[in-house]
């Protein structure tokens, strides 16, 4: 919250309107500097013209009658004599026109006496070769150069840019503003307990040292994106009460070889000075990737930086009092030397939360939000299987935004349901114009998924069915587990999952006698499950053999290739087994839908009327074939999915056809 408040203060209108006088001063000095250079090039005084002695005498004779008389005469010794002249006489007229003439000593004496007789002012400067104005101008130019250099360096540091002297310094920042604590972390009780032990060791080290225990030197947090790894690290920072330095893997790698290693040395040096302290490196896979697998060979900048991290964590030097915490989404590509005991002693898998964890996370993110009485966080947790903590936070935030958009004073269950749909599939495409026939196909397609998912014993519970298009989908089914998530699945469960995926395509075949492109994503998922059953799980006549393995060669953070450890004959058998599994599931789906064709048509019928139906509606339709809340529309069930609606299609303010 403090971080957000600080960002808001930095972006406030007062700060945007505040004038930067330092930058104005730099601009003014720069203009003066350029003007001084031009002035020095063009000369410090007025332009002068050389004349002959005869012309100088004529000016003196005409002085009394001329409209532009002589103002001053200045004499000086000639440093560069011309034709034996030893003096230079400078004549300045009233209009500041300047003439100069070279003279011998005799002529110079004669001319000066004549000038004094005419009352002309005369001065003499012996051997003066440098003007005082030239000296002042030189000093001013040097001062301006120094001022501009100092001002630029100061402005660079204020704008957060690294100066040349600080290029190799650590970019790890000392965290002083976080207010996140373990109370803000939910859905990961075991992971939180591991980190609480680290904090307790820093606060009460004697309790552990008396037992002969030592604190882990490093803790690696790994898991899917959005599971709360960085949040857990921020909670440690808020609870520890010790200096908390944080950086990212990309901050340690530069294009210049040796810079990253220097930053690592400086980073650990600062952490040791503040010991006991915690050093957090986010996205460590940017620098900790396995050595010898990149395009740069074995002597690139990234590997030197990694080597320095390995030495600092557990080398000949001491690293007392500094605990390193790192986070990554790809632990499989990290260097083995980084993961051994003595470096990252403790590795914590931050998993996707289960249903209880999701409910706890929803309670945390619903703080400060006005929820309606019909909101059941437990039901929302069951409707969001596979959601990470970041996804759930996004759901609650989207629901609050939707409530503000529609002018509601509280967040209702319908708004949260809409928020879930937006997070999963994107905003509803209510303005999309869909033909009557296409809408019927979509309704029966989704009804096919719904019927199969309801009839199969091991299937997930259908929570919601809609034919409102979202993203690239014309409609979708929202399904959740019956009880808790299952981490092990049997062959029958996988077969039923494939059968459910094929339910939409099978319904199209039965009702319309033709198929569409709408089932392409269903086929991708079904084929992937069937291939895994054959090549990974040993659930086919080919036996319990792993036919596809990763080669182990990591290239730029990805698996470069997979190792084909079977012959072409076996490859053909694998394809046949996959085809057999998918065809068996397709036949099962066709049989179930044929036996329940009336329920399929009934669900499609009510989908065409309401566009969205929920779990209680589905149970009512499956048991009675009707839905009482829409019976007043008097739809004839003998022509389900083919009849026109009782009212003409109109468009509301949003362009939605109703």
C-alpha cells in the first residue's frame, strides 16, 4: 500500500507542474557558453581597418569640420613590425569606427604632437599584447565547462542513471517500505512455515545455535507464475526486521564481460556489512541457467556472473549472516552447482492452491471490499480450479471494477461470476452478430459437453454453461471438481475426460448431421491426453514404457529437442493406440447422447432462450426436462433448437441482439 501511495505521490499533478529550476539553469548557462564561444571567435571588440599614414593625417586635418570626429587615439609598441614600423596607432571615431596605422618612431612622435594640438585624447599602452577582456572571457568559458559537467553528473544521478564510475556497482536496493506480512499470505501454509523459520532464526539465533543448527544459506522458491513467490519474499522482508536487499537476475547481466561479476561482489559486500541481512534475487534463471548450454561458449558474461554467485554463496570466503532467497519459474534449467546443499539448501515448491487455499486467498483479497450477502467465497473457490493467487486477486479486482462500472454499492455474486469469465476467457463479445443457425450449433455443442459431464460418474461438476461468445470461443462450460482436486488420475478418469471433450462435436453430428470447426481446441486437448496415456503413463497395450523423453539439452531456457527412443514401427503403433482411444471415447459420447437426446435438446433449448444456465438449472433440466423460471415463454419442446423466438430480434443500447 505504501508503494502505491508513493507512486501516486510521484505522479500527482503538483509534482508534474513543479518547474525544474536546475534544468533551466543548465539551459541558460549552455546558451551563454555558446554565445561566448561565438563572441570569442568573432573578436572581443569592434572590427578595425588598416589605413596609411597619409589617410591618418587627413582624418586629423578634417577633425574639426568632420561630422564624425576622432574620439580617442591609442598608441602601443608594434610586436609585428611592418616596413620597419615600431609603433601602432589606433584611431577610434565617434561612431566607434576603428582604424589602425603602422608608423616609425619619427612619424609617430610628429602625429601625436599634432593630435594634442587639435585637442584629441591620447593614451599609450607599452607592450600590451593580451587584453584584460580576453583573460576574463577565458576564465568564464572554463568555469562554464566545469559547471556543465558537474550539473550533468548530478542530474544523471537524480534521474536514476548509472554514471561511469558506478557502472560496476550493485543495483540491489535496500527495501524499507514494504508493509506486507505473513498475514497477507494465504493458501500456502507449509511454504509460509518454512519461511517463518528463517525469520525466527534471524530474530532468535541463540535458540538454534544452542542445538548445533545452522541457518540455511539459501532458499529457492520455485513454481508456476502467479503462485505467490515474490509475495512470500515481501512478507519475509516485512517480518524479518533486518536489512532486506532485493534485485533481479537481469540486473546482474550486462553486455560487457566482468560487469556482472563485479556487481555480485559489491552486492554481497553490502549485504555482509549489514549482516544479519537477507538478499532476494527474483527471476534467478536469467543468470543461473546451466553452464555450457548457450551460444556464447563457456566464457560469456552470464557464466562469469553465475560463477561469482557460486563463490559468494559457498566458497573459500565467509558469508556469515547473509541469507539468499531466490525465485524462479524454471528450476529445471538451473545449474546443478547452484542447487547443491551449502548454496540453496532449502528448495520450496510454491504450488497452485487447492480449494481450501483458494478460499483463504479470496478472503485476503476481499478485505476492504463490500461484498453482498449472496457472495459465498467457498463456492467461488470451487468454481476456480487451477487459479493461482494472482488470478484470484485479479478476479476480486475485476469484480470491484465491474461494481463501480454499473454503479453498484456492493459486489454481488453475479459480478464475481462475470469477473471469473473475464479472467478465463476475456470480456463478452455481446456486440458480435451471430446467425440463428450458428447460434443453434453453439447451443447444442455446449449442451453436448454439459450432458456428458453430468452423466459420467468421474466427471467434473458443471457449474455454468453459456453461449455468449468470449475471446475466440462461441461459448464454454465452467466445470469444477466434485470434492477436492485430485493429483492422481486413473485410466477411466482420463477416458471420461476425453469423452467429455468430444461431447460437443458428437452433439453436432447427431443434431445437424454435419460438423464445424468449433471443436478444434477440444481435439487438441483430447489428443494430448491420449498421447500422454500411451507414451508417458503406460495406459495402453504397448505397456508401461516411456516412449518420449526430453533430451536434457537446454537451449536458451527451453528444451531444445526431444529424444525419440523408438523405431518407426513403434511410432505407427503409438499413433494407432492414440486413434483407438479417441475413437472409443467418441463412440461412448455418441451412445450417451443418443440415450439422452431429449435432455440434450432441452438444455440447448433453454440456452437459446437465456444464453446462460447454472448448476441448479442443469440439475432441474436433467431431472424434469424443464426449467420453471422460463416456462412463461411457452416454448414448444417438440421443435427444440429450430423454432423462432416469440418476439422479434431487437438491439439494445449496447448492440446486443435480444
